[in-house]
C-alpha cells in the first residue's frame, strides 16, 4: 500500500511511511499504484512540488511505460479507446496505447485447449484512470495475469496451483517528464520485482544470463 486507507487493515507496511523514515522528512504521494502493481512510485518533498507535479499529470506532460503479461496473443500494436466509469459513477474518457513485445505458447493444457498462450505487452496509458490498464486489457479479452477482479479467475487459479504465483503481472517500468524546477528531463525506472522476473523466466520471455 502507498499509504494507510480503509482497505489497508491487513497490512502494516506502507510506502509513504517507509520512504519518510528512510530520508527523515515528510513526503507527499504524487503518483499511486494499485496494491499488487510493482514499479515506479513518485513522491514530492514539499507541497509546492506536489502542486507542480500534479499539473504535469493533469496536462498529460508525462510518459509512463508499463509491462504486463496477459492471456492470449495480442496484436502487434493497438490503441484502446474505451471510456471508464469511476467510483462516483462518472464516465471518463480513457486511452491506452500498447505494443506486443513477445508471445509464447506453453505446453500447458487448460480447459478445452492443449496449450496456453500469453503475451508480454508494453503499455503507454495516455490518461490515468483508476485501474485503467487492468480494465482496458480485460475489455479486449486479454486480461492481465493475476488481476482480481478484472482478470480471468481460471488463469489466476492455474498460475497459483502450477507455479505458486499469487501476484499480478503488471509493472510500472518507467516514467519520463521534465523536472518542474530544474527543467531537465527525468527518466525514472524500476527493475522487475523477483516474482515477476521468476514468471518471465518460467514462461520463456527472458532467459537467465
């Protein structure tokens, strides 16, 4: 969890508190991730910085790159333009661009099929709606592996039973924007977390050096 909230009763670890303790000063979350999404988090060190960074997000002057493993074989590249409804019932425009990095077909029977197909995609959300990538890939029938409730329960069960994998294969790989005070381009990147990397190896998307 990024910070304490009404849905954080079953954990006592929060990124905001950990970072605050590490650098011994107050921090302000400028960018959040879903609980099971790994990758880049952005914090501001004071309220003025937070205001400027939020403006960068609001004006879409930021380029975000996500990696995900999805069910099935996706097309080479595509734009998903599909409006989403927020928790207050408001319909908001939402756009995601993505490209397929690689595809695999595993000798793993599932349901009526003798094999299982998956794709590694790199996604670039143009807008920043809640659960946008998760909802968009579910919308095109290529749900993200490990996603609940937008994903495929049968696939999630398969990954849990066969590979003991109980996370979501969605990773905020990088974030690029112009620093609001120095005006220099910032490129922030995060390595894959161990469980995501383990599944990439098992599925043959990457290979051990």
